[in-house]
């Protein structure tokens, strides 16, 4: 048996979960179709998912197509849960991107397709809901070609009786000239040998060869076959399943090679035990094996595997081992986290989508449950690290990072239903970031001036290219002091840069250690951890920082006569519109708007456009803040206030002294 790890991705409400149900039903895994509206689908297993009718957490379910085992991963469609999609992308062999035949290509569809193309993930497109009123064929194909990819090829002619329960989605025969002509034009553009055969062969290429080349180029993410159908009626599903089997590449891997896998999901079992969903790329893991796991370039820990569950025939079952290409739930790895590499790391984890741009303070309605709230949020952070808990010990508050208001509502409901904790949220604010404006340097020498710590630390801060993050370098000899002390400085640099001059995270900079020194008798790692924030923030003050806010790219479709009243509103929201495009009574306007103002624009749009305006938006970039600079309250001992910092440090003791 071969294995294919398949992701189902879509804009919210395109019918992604319904398609999953239909695939499972067609494969014989389930006897009756579940419905999202009824809350009885196989992959929406959370009570909250069933009640709200949306997918919140990715879910794995398996079915067989002849000799291929398909591990199907159903992902959320709502943009507030894009982090779940991001974690799944790293484990896919192929994807099906679902589009509604009524709404066509939508904002999230474009974001997803761009990411799939950037990662070279082989992708089929399934146009769903052909049975719904307003379903279109030609216009949606044009939509796909113009907005997603010019390398799309329809695998069937026009839908008959669209918009009705009798909608039929025929497939082209392999030798149908309409298909062979399109494939010839498309495939020869990417293959010189095929082009030569076409020219030399009198403009005829055998259909079997075209199909082989279609599979090869689909597997290389060069072309994207398009299928039409309905998850509700089953129209077009058989053709899609054939495409999944014949056009998407199966997983590869050496069962006898070194163990290598990626953790893409964490959940808790019935007894509270941590379960790690791992996609295996090579090697074989067996029960009682001792596994190491890494977090980025550093080792994170190890543990002994106490249980393995693999996916097959619609459920997971206990197994003695799991090999390459498979997905398994591993038990026993207590400290493992999402994104960790099991065994040998393939490459550093990448972020494919923008991080959350909003945050809010979570307030327990009963102050006595504050400790329970932190514990509950920590468990939620295991499942979604990007909510990024921020503990303020001074104000006894905890805040979370968010993608949007729906995510906030889900966190609130989850805390109430699963942990029995009622909470409210403070007003949502935008997450800004800081970048160094110039170069700054500072140092403090052991036993000199007012340095109370048995350590010498010197640091230089310089700007780095946008998107590069933080790069820590040594400008001193590696052997100038023990590695544990060097490591203490590096770790503290990264921790300290989480709060810059305005309280926001500092990024895109190079920090170089320029001075080092210690007492072989008395110095501890704690001395270096306590001194480093003072030195680093002094260097950062000298460099200065520029504050940036997140910007969203927007696209508005509205009646042309509504443009005039809309423009002053956009100016008030500090949006930067481009040149409008007017075609008769329709106007299209694109531009950028601060992330913090998108919600207000969405609320005001209906009254400004008589309910006819359509808004698409997605994160674009960060720009320098214009006007007053928002400050974020600090949660540390505030090294910008030297006197207060030293007093608070003395009250807390010398700090950690271990490695």
C-alpha cells in the first residue's frame, strides 16, 4: 500500500468538511453522510465545532482508494484559524483546494493558493456546490485562471443543469479533443521534450502520454487540474477520487533510514496525557523506542514512546510501529510541542502566513480562578502556540495573541465549556513591532563602576534586512569564557528583545557580543542573565527603534456612485487607496489599511454601499506608525529603569545559576 497525506483547504463555507464526508462515504468508511448544519460530521468532533458549524481544529481521517491509503486532513476555513492550516502544510504530499461554484474565488482562497504554490505542494482544485442556485462554470474557470493560476485545466466540459439537484458534472474522455488540445498547450509550455515531440509528430501527442505528463507536472505543482461537483449530491466525486489517486504523488521514505518526523498537532487524551500527531518522513518508530526531538537548531528533549496509534479505515488504531509516509499519534513524549522535529530535523520550521496582529487581555469573572485560568490557557497554547501567552506579573494579567474576533469567541467558549472558567476580554489592540533605527553599543565591566554583577558583557545592536528576525553573533573568542555563560547571554538577548523601547517585540536586527569576562571562582549564569538586559537596552536606546504597525491589503467591489462617500471614510481610517477601476456601474478599489481599522471598515461598508459592497482583506506588511506612538505596558523588571531594575533584581535574588 502507498500512502498519500492529503490536505483539504478552502475559504470558509466553501463546503470543505462536507466534501470530506462525501469522500469518506464514497470510500465506504461511513454508511451515512454527516451534515455540518446538523453537527454530526466525522472531522468536526469538538462540541464547539458542531454547534458553530465551522472547523476550528485540523482533523485526520483515513480511507483507501485501491492500493493507496489516503490520510485526509480537514483544515479550518475561517481566517482566524489560519495557524491550524500553517501547521498542516509541512506534512502534506498534496492538497485539494475547494471553491464554491456560487461565490467563486474568495479572499482566503487566494491566500491559500499563493502559499501552496510557494511551497510547491501539488494541488487539485474542486469547484463545489454546483447544485446551488447561482452556480457557474465558465465564470468560475475564468476566476481561477485570472486570480489563482493560469495553469489550470478543466477535467470536464460544462456542468449540465447547474443550480439544481440534478446538476451533472461530466468528465472528458482521455481522447476528447477539447481536453487533449488544452493539455497539449499547457504541458508543452513546461516540458521541452514534450514540445519537441509535438512539433515533430505532426501536432499529435498520444492521450496516454499526455495523461502521464499531466500526472508528472501536477506532481511538480506546475499545473492544477480542476474538477466540478457537489459534495451534497455526489456529482463529480468519482472523477475527483480518480484524480487524487492518479495525479497526486504518494509519500516517499526509507523505512530503514534514520527516524525523521514533524509534530503538527498536540491534543490531550482522556487521562490528560499529551498526544503528538507526527508525520513520518523516514525511519520506523516502535513502541518503547527512545526518541529525541528538536526545536529549531537546539535539542528540546527526549522521551520513550509508550503508545502508537495509526490512521486507517476512518479511525485510528493501536500499532506496534509506524513507518515513513504515515501519520501517527505518539504517547509518552511529555515535553514535545507543535513544530518539533522528531529524530533528525529536515529543516527549520517556516512561517507561511502572517503571525497574529491582534491581542487582548483575558479577565476571569471570578478573580479566585486566576491561577486556573493561566493553567487552562497554557493547555490551549500547547494546541495553538501562536496565541502566545503574555504573563504580566506586575498587574496579575495574562494576554493572548489573536487573528480576529471569532477566535476570541472560541477561546471564551472553550474556557467555559472545557475548564469551567468564565472570562471576558478587554478591548482588542493591534500588535506592533520595533526595528532598530541605527547602530548602538554598550558594555559593563566586572568589578567596575556600578556593575553589581560578576560578569562582563558588551553588546552591539544593528539593523538587519526586513524579515530576517534576530541574529545573535559572537565578536569575542568562543573560548573566552565557558559555553554555559555564552549561552546564558544569547538566551537572555532573545528574551529581552521581546519588549523594546516602546514595549513591543524587537526584530530584524543583529546583536553582536563585543565584550566578555567572568570570575572563574564566583561568576554564575545568573550574573549574566541579570546584566545582559541592562547592557542590551542601553545599546538599543543608543540605536533607537522605529515602531511599525501591521497593514492589510484590501480589495473593495462597490457601486461606482458609492466611491465618493467612501473615500473620506478611508482617509479617516488612514487607509492608502490605489487608483480605482470603474467598469460601468461597478468600481474596484485596492489599497492598504491598518489592521486595527479593518473591522470598522467592514462594519461601515453596508451603509456606505447600500449593502452591495464586498471587502476582501489579508495581511500585507508592516509600516511605520504615523502619529502618536502606542506603548505597551512592560511585564519584566524594566531594564530601561536601571535603579528600579537593580532594586527588583536584588529583591528577587541573584537569578538562575544553572546552564
